[in-house]
């Protein structure tokens, strides 16, 4: 398999972070909502210390097998949800949370999940989040089947509360007139 094809399943916005040099070879990475390893796979292949969690037990079983194939400790992957805060706090250089936060039930749940993500980061660590939001979508337009979607004001409020520094501006993409996906890259 050539190097380019190894990247074919990785989220394009995450590839952007790699190209910007924000994920270094010595970094410990956590993928919250890791699924079967879509984004974690390439980092394990490159020798990173990778951890993750997901509430889907079948997905965790799959990523544990993948981890073993790379010599990564399969116990780094936990069958738990983000709110259970299953991983070591203040431990990770780079935390990925891709396509997870839009499944929050309500605003308080979103805040709880965001706070759990933030707690995982070391000082100077980076949080990469991509999730459906209300940003960039016309008001009163049905654009999702999710219980809760954050807006820009809530994101700015959480960044301020945690003294987060935005490494990139808030970026939002409209996906086939069905939802908007926002990417945040924050430094602790």
C-alpha cells in the first residue's frame, strides 16, 4: 500500500493539521469517538502512542485488533462514551473528536462533553473537533436529525471559559444541503 492510499480514509480537515505540522512524531494522540479507527489508523501506523474510546463495543473490538497489528496496546481503547471521561486527564498532546458532538442530547450535555475533551489535554495540547452546528445555515431551515446543534456563541463562550486559543478560525462547510460541519482547532 502506498503512503497516499493510507491517508484515504482520514478526515480531510485532520490531514490539514498534519500538513501544518501540528501533530509531531512524539505526540500522544487520543481519538474520542474513534469508531473502528478511521482517523487513528494512520497515526498508529506511523508509531504514535494512540488511545481512544467509543460507546460502540463492536467498533472498539475492531480498533483493538488494528492496534495489536501495529504493536499498540489494545487496552488503550476503551468501550466508553465521552461523558464517562474514561481516559487519563492532562495526558494528551492532540485530541481528536470527529463527528461526535452533534449527538449530544442538549446544551448541558454538549458542555459536559466539551469539558471532558478539554480535560484530556496537556498544557499546550491541541483539540481538533469537527461536528454539525447551526453555523452558516439559514435560520429555521431543517438541516439535521440531531438533538442539539451548537451555535457560534456557545463555541466562543466555551473557548473563553477555558482560555482556549484558536489556531485556525472557525471553519464551516455545508454538506449537500443537509447539514453544516464546523471544525475547531484549539490550543490549551
